[in-house]
């Protein structure tokens, strides 16, 4: 095994408060396609390329929510066809052993929860909840909404029949305040932050590692593309699958 992975494992064990920040690269290992890459989802709509700005645009959603539900049927609501990757599973195992205190994610695919992680902060919102844009207090959980979407219908408000919106942050909406605050606090508390599968181009993820660095913490980056913080990272890896395969073996040896 790569010596650097052993060094990383020692670092994680010694850390007082280790936090992970994850992005799309973690999900592509589970067969979830990223949006804009070569094989990206947006190149592959039923009637030609899908338009991200339409699928996740709040004004567009209010006019025609079926566009979102049609597109998301094959990458959000089909979670029972997706398996957590080695990264999801080892992160959950690290948390269980007390070696990881919190997980901040940009992903909206719920795979960290499916993998067994408990303290998950979803800074771009989450389809765990669907709500009515008109009636305060009307909620539908993911499983119920997903069953309706998979049957080809739209989840509707039981009070006014309007199509429900997932609590994912759409273009034109503000990010979830509570998740943002929690993510900032966790990043400040961290003496070690693992930055995984994100190129740190979008806020708030782009700015969170700086909170850790500013408080004297260390940052490790695992990503197959350069990031603006590479020169400040104490370790840097390209291959998420290799690093987490290795960490999983090392963790098993200690149990
Ligand atoms: Zn309603």
C-alpha cells in the first residue's frame, strides 16, 4: 500500500476533530454521473441535452415542475438502484469509530446516509423533504415522493394539490441557513479536514477549508482535478477509490 495512505490514516487517528467535505467525485464512484462532464447527465436528455439551468431553476420549476421530476427520476429518485461506494462506506465506518466527527456534503443524492453516515450536513439542500411552496407545514418524505415519481406521477400537496418541491437548493434560492451555519462551525472546529471529490469551485464548499486553515487546522485533498488550495494541503491524492480502499483496510486491521 502507498505509504502516504498509511500516513494519512495516522493523521486521522491522531486528529482531535476530523471533518470531511465531499463533492460530486464521491458520487461518480457509485455510478452517479456528474452534471457537466464528458458523460455528464446534461448531455443526455430524452429530447437532446438537458439544461441544468432549467432543471434546477426555481422560476422554471414554478412554471413546470415536471421538467425537474422527469430529469431527477433517473439520478435522485432511483436511489434503490445505487450502492454507496467505498468512500461512503469507509467514511461511515470512520464516524462509527469516533474518528470522523461530521461530514459536510455538496451532494444531493442521499448516498452518505444510505452508506450509514449519521452526522451529514447537506449544504446544497436535500431531497429528504418535499414541501409545498404555498401551504406552510405540508411535508412529504423522500421515500413517499420517490415512489410517486417512479410510478410516473408528481408528488402533490395533500391540501392544495400543487406539485411539491424538493428541499434541494435551486438556482434563484438561498442556501439552507442552518446547514451553512453548521458547516462553518464544523470547519472551524476541525483540526483536520478531508476534502474529497470536489474541485472547490462553488461556494460554500470553496471557502470552508479556509476556516480550518485559519484556525490552525490541516487540510488533506483527494481529488482528480487541481484545486486552489493544493499548495496549502498537507497531503494530496488523486484517486479516491485507492485512498479509501486503503483506509478501509487499515481501519479493519485496527478493529
Ligand atoms: Zn399546498
